[in-house]
C-alpha cells in the first residue's frame, strides 16, 4: 500500500493507530491471514516462509490452520465495527453524498452468512465505548479512511468482482465528500479539531488511484476518478497546470512545448504518482465509449474481434471523431514519453545482467540474450517503470487508425510492424524488471503487466518465461496468478503437455 509513498503512511502510522482501534486492527488481521493462507495454498517449503515463522511456527504445525477461515472471521468482525462507526453518519445531513454508499455496510447481507451471528453480537458496552472514543475528530476519521483502504486491499487479493467494486465506490464517495474538500482549502488551515491530516488524506487518495486503474483495466471500464478534474488532482498534490501541463518548477532551460518536466531533486513518489494520473487517462481512452458519441470509431481495441473493428471503422459520419481520438492518442503517447525521458537518475537500474542462456533457443536471432535482468535500488522506481511499459503497450494496441492512410496497404503494414516491434520491446522490459527479483510488493503489481506482455510475444521461449515468472509470483507472494496463466494458454492454444515439452 506504501509502494508509491516515501512517507510510508500505511506501514509506519496505521499499525500504531490499529493498537487502539479494533476496526482497523481487524481489517489488518484479515489481510494478513488471507496472505498467509495464499502462501500456504501454494505449498511453499517452510524455508521459503521465514518471514512467517511467528505465525506458522518453526515446526510448521500451524500450516494446517484454515487461514482463509480466520481471514473471513477477522473481515466480518471489522465490517461489523465499521457499521457501528457509520451509523451516526447516516443520520448526519452533512454526509448526504456518502450515505448511499455507507448504507451497504449496514446491510447484514453484506457479511458472510456463517459469521453473521458472531459479528452482530456486539455488547452494548462495546458500542458505547466506540461511540465515545471515536468521536468526530481527525483521529477516528483517519482510522476510517485507513480501514476502508485495507478492506479494499482484502477484496482485491483474490476477488475482482462486486465486493471490491462496492468498496471502491464507497471510498470514492468518502474522498469526494470529506477528504478532498478539506485538502482543497487554503493553507495554512486552523489546527483546532482537525478532520483528517493532509498526509493521511493524500496517502489514501493515491492508494485509491492505483486501485482505480487496476479495476478499470480488469473490468474494461472507465475509472471512477476523473483525470480531467484538475482541481481534485491539485488538491491531491499533483503539480498540474490549468491547461493540463505537468510542470514542477520554472526552469529557463525547459522547452516551452514540454508537457512533463522534472527537477533532479524531485521525490520519487511525486514522479510515480504523476504516472498514475497519466495511466488513469490512458484507461479512460481505451475504455468502451458511450454509444451515440461515435468516439470509438476507427479505434481497434485489444478486446475487440477483427469483425467488430472493421464494422466500427466503417460506420459513416465518424472521420471527425477518429481525428479527435488520434489527437488524444498522440497527446497521451507524448506525455508518457516525456515522463520517461525526464526521469530522475534514481529511476535508472543500478545493474543490468543478461539472463543466463542455457541453450541456443535462449538467444535472439542476432545472438543477444532474450532478456536482461534489471535491478533497481528503489522498489518504487521498478514498479513505476513496469507500469510505464504497461501503459505504452495498451496505447500501442489501441492506436486509432486514420482511414486515409490505412487505404494504402504499405502504410497499414508499416503501422502493424511498428506496433509489433514496440510492443515486444516494452514486453521485454517488463520481463526484465520481473527477472530482477523485485520485492513482493512490486511483484504483485506486475501480474497484469506480465499477462499483457505474454499476449504480445510470439516465440515459445518468450512465452515460457512469462509463464514461469507468473508462477514464481504465486509461489513467492501468494498472489493468485493461475487464472492469468490459464488465459494465456488459451490465447496461445497451448496444452499443458506442450508447455512441459518446452520447459
């Protein structure tokens, strides 16, 4: 959760708040138990679980504990306390924007059936204690924001369905009604009875923004946050100008037409969060557009069949819409390229090593190794760069087609070759970052990037490496990757026997 936050709010501050807040403590315990359960489900050897010894025991006796059951119990308990916390919100006329989403947590059906009786049996004394100690100060609001963030993480660990979407919807309402309005106030603010600290608000916002682009990609939908609402993004700390230009400082040497520029001393988290904003804009560009606008015309999407693309591109009255999308596409590509070209030096790998070639098939036709291992001193930089390559591939696969140019077969073939070559380059960079064995927090973020990279590869040897990387992520982090591996095999029309032959 702190991957893009140098202040490490969630790992440094939230555990201390959880000591005196049972709602937050239960949410964190649910995530921890779920994580342990996923690690155990992968049958990892005990020597690979040294960091879990306090939980599983040195003799491994607790390996047989039903950790998923424990996680569900902790989750239901935390949700029950969250409902108690939110009861007073439902009667507060100042929270009308949040009431509809908060009511979800007050519906007993939102909890799993086997544990409802246990989670609802909260004694009156406990209810009074929560109401008294969790008054409407900044302390309890920060606990609420942190708890909903952790609950959202719990849902995203192995569930991209309705529950996770509902958490994100509720959190968006909380951001819009409570966090961002306060962040937008002029500084300095009165410090008496603070509602929520700026550090907590921004940490929660950017953590939500990362979840938002993932949800949009998985669900093939638009983002919940509006990247064009510049007032909101300024309040969250994004250094964006009124015209949408990203600029951190006024340097005479900066080109007048630059859309992104950095100072060498810029914080890595500020630079990385800037990329998240560009990625959110990218997700909205590739998302299915509303019918009637004609804005999808001429844009072959990665999720469309060739027949759909031909039909969409041949609809009459769409040249203007196609040109508009071409302009948007070029602007997004330029923003990504400027972001990359102006990165601080800390985003450079400190070492590059060729992946070991055991046999001739491990080399490219020109004799170079298929992959290079990239090692980074700052995990955040590795995570940001793999996200950059991920966004570049998405834009390449969703490049709008100018029908005037596409009429010439040579131009069309040239575009296809360029897309294939550039996509393969970015895919190899993603695999190189994964081969550098980044920390688990980074590896978990790479599942979708590796999946997209695997979709771009044509050679069996390249595809095999992607499958091995996804399998290693599951073993080392507990992150479920089986569904992505299965999808790739179906795309490639591979059978398990064929995979074993290559391995």
